[in-house]
C-alpha cells in the first residue's frame, strides 16, 4: 500500500505548515486594517499564550527532574524556555516537546507587529522572494552543520515564510472579498484546491524541502473557503475551515 500513501512519517509538516499559514492569515484579517500599538498587540498575544505554555513547561520541568537529568542542563533549558529563546538557537532543548510551536509563533507575531504589517504587499512579496532564495542558498551550510531539522522545522527563521504566505492571502481576501462569484465557481475552486493539496501531499516524498509549495496551496484554500459560498464550505458550515474571517481574536 506504500504507493497509495508514500508520505509515511512526515505527516507532521503537513499539519504544522497549515497552522503557521493559518496564524498569518488570521492575524492579518484581525489587525491588518487596524491601528494597533505594538505593545498592546504583543501583550495580548503573551497573555493568551504564555499561561498555558508556562504550565506545560513546569510539567516538563518536573518530568526532567524525575528523570534525573543533570541540574545544569535543566537550569539552562528552564531559562531558555522561560523567555521563549529555545527555538532561536541550534540544538535546542524544550522542556515540553511540542511547546516549540508556541515559542516560534510568538517570535513571528513580534516580527509581524514590528515589520510585516508595516510593509505594503509588493514590498512584502519582494522581501519574501529574496528571503526564500537566501534560505535555499543557506541549506547546504545548514546541512553541513547537522542543523537542518532545527533550522527548517522549528526555528522562526524559516517558518516566517509560511506565516507571510498567510498574511498575503488575508490581504488579497481583504481587497477582493466583495468580488461576485457564483456558487458554482466557488465550489469548483474549493474542490480544485483541495484536490491539488491531496495530490501534492501524495506525490511529494520530501515535503519538508518544498514546504513553500504547500504554503501556497494552503493560502489559496484559506482564501477560497473564506467566501463561504461554495458547496463544500456550506457543507462544513460552522466548522473551523470556513470561519476564518469571524474567528474571535481571543483565539489568535
């Protein structure tokens, strides 16, 4: 059955990529056209994300102590994890294995508040294309130091591309949401983009290396489903796939 499901263990990039693109899409929908102070924006993100992050970090700390991990190593991990620095450095250790996502997304929110939301779309596209080229040029050097997994999976240095894709998708939706398309046209777009995602996932055996392609497909899907006019989006009416423009900001 391998020919039917060739992706095997690397299912993780599919879901993780979706959430980074979704985060960029939602935050731009919520704040892209508003005048918001950077301090307010960051404070709101931290208040919503950090308490549960800290709670799980303390659980991880307890497990590390029970597991007789060296005190010095625990102290360093606790310091880095407490200030969300663990994904910024190579060979990081997370007291809670999956909490790296929170650390990375917090840095992306900071980048959004300080830089991304101030750039117009053409400038953002140009900067993103140049940055993607630089990332590709860096890959041999990152591979040589054995830091491929950290740099291209956990760090905000690479994940910012997926986040930017979502931001751009939301901007396009802002500018075109009043476009009049028939329900049949939107239904065809919904079916087409979902089919493209499925086909791509099945045929690409190294999604991690081509994650930007999946990012584009996800961005297109979020854009199309946000109209909530097609047969598929109506079928899933009320589900998370079709409420992007109406997601309360407390969840972002």
